[in-house]
């Protein structure tokens, strides 16, 4: 009896988990590595809110937490908008479409959201981060302005404002 082992390559498994008090420590750790700014306690309390559960996710690659995406809902100029606060994937896992998959998940959830209907999504990108700006532009975001002195503690202080209308 001979047993042959096939070497079929299993595709990587990308999964998303809602952010809970149980995995909030993982989100904090990822944010400390991914972003040059320290987020407030209010940020972490807000992302646990039930109304943003569909828009705040931990990103797993083969069960390893490798990124986060966090949004909040706002009312602005008589429109319901979603603000993409943070999105980041650990450097070794970039170029594996995880950012695109995360963004698509959030955009799909935003389009499906009806109470209230979300009119558009917007975000800030530090003006030194051309790669991030191009990433969002590939996903249909348009630059609508520059927010001067948006970042208080990091250089450069300015941020592009990018937005995308939702159908």
C-alpha cells in the first residue's frame, strides 16, 4: 500500500471579524504598528458601537490578524456619509489584495445600509502618501480638496480629502 501525498496548493483564506471587546487589544496593537498616530480611548469605544459593526473589521489572512478597517457614520451637509477613519494592512501582507477586499467589503455594506441610506464615503490621506491616494483613486475615490494642518503631530500636516458617491 503506497500513499501518495498530493501537493495541491490551498489558496489563502481571507476572513473578516467584527471588532469586539475581546479582540480590541489586537486592533490597538495593529494600529500602533500601522499608523503614525496614537488613537484616543474614544476612538476605541466608538468602534465597538453596534451601529458600526458592519463597517469596522479585523482582517485575517490564514487566521492571522493582519489589518483593520474602521469607519463611522456622520451627518454632513444634509447627507448621511461614512467616514473611513483607518484602514491598514501589515507590510508583509500588502500586494495580496487584502486592502481591496477590505474596502470592497465596507463599500458593499455601505450600499446595503438603508437606515439611513449612506450617500457617500470619504477619508483623509496624508499628502506624503501617494501610494494610498492612488489605491483609493483606483477604487473610484476622487480628490475633493486638501485639509491643511489636519495632522497635528506628524509631518506633513496636510491631508488630501478623497470621496466616493455611493449609488
